[in-house]
C-alpha cells in the first residue's frame, strides 16, 4: 500500500489488538475486539474467526466494507476496505502463519475457522 508511513507500518507490526467494525444486515455497526495481521505487500489485513460469528455473517454471502482500528494511547491507525470471508485452507494457513509471527503464539483453531480479508484502500492515523 502506497503512502503508509514507516512509523505506521512499524505500529502495525506491534502485537496490538484492534476493533473490527462491520455492518449488520440492518445497517447498524457491529464492533468487536480482534487480533489481526497486516500484509503490506498484498494490502491485506486478516482476521481469523469462525464462520458462525457475527462478524463473518455480516460479510456473508456478499462482501462489504470493514474497518480495523488499532489504538495505543494517543497513537492510532484505522485500515478500511472491502472485506471478504474465505474458508480456503491456503488462505487460513497464511493468516495463521502471520498471526503466529505477530503474536508469538499460534491462533486458536476451532472447527469452522475462516479468515476475513480486508483489501485496504484507505487509512487514517494520528501520532505515527
């Protein structure tokens, strides 16, 4: 992704937690705390979850917009973009590998695991 400052990239490599915002079918926001990974080269943010979760359900069967916001004190960054849900084992494995590197432990592996991939096309940040 072009235009992302090095300081913002470094912040996204810290083992932080973010809020993920998706829209429910009635248009109201659903906001939940998540762990996620950022792939600068692909411009993708990834969140592992299960297919039966509300966040995955908000993006199934049609993709939608989503936002991830990582905050630490007065530093924050929001990544926004088109979000899709995938049950593809290769995509889930890539997300799990990146999660393990970022958080220094493997993610949970419940039945029905899927990955939400956000193709980031906009970001906002402060103090980065």
